[in-house]
C-alpha cells in the first residue's frame, strides 16, 4: 500500500484528471496521462535530472505542443456552409471543403454530387 499511497500523493499536486468530468473515459485517459508524466519525471530524476517537477511538466508540455501541435495556418476546425445543402434549403455546416474550389461541402453525399 505504501507505493500506491505515495503515487496518489505525488499525483495530487499536478493532476490533469478531474472527477467532475461527465465522461468516464476522459477521466481514465487523463489519469493514465498523469501516471505517464509522473513515471517519466521519476526516470528523469534517476538519470540525474535537476529540474523541479513543475518545470519538468512545463517543458514537457511545451515540447509536445511544439512537435505535435497544429499549425496556425491549418484549416481544420473552421466551419463553412455546405453549398449543396444550401441549395436544398438546409442549413448544414461542415468542417470539410474542396481545396481546389474552396467550397464548403458535407463529406458523404454532397462532395460527390457537387463534383459530378
């Protein structure tokens, strides 16, 4: 029990997981992420690292965002109205659009209908 109590105590200070989240899988994912970051910090200290845990977590976050973060010029996340649905009188917004004609289109039926 000593190891579990020590881990829970160490996770408490910089925990990303929150119990007020509604989806259980998010809580589990963030808890595993907390454990992963804690284990990497422990290995870092055993190999002679000198940073505090807070600075280690901040540096790790910055490096992950730098490597895997989205480009600021990326078009993902913007929504455009689907041209085909608009002609039918529907108001459908989509995150997909044709790169060549810069038109917003739904992925499944509308993209094929518009370009055929």
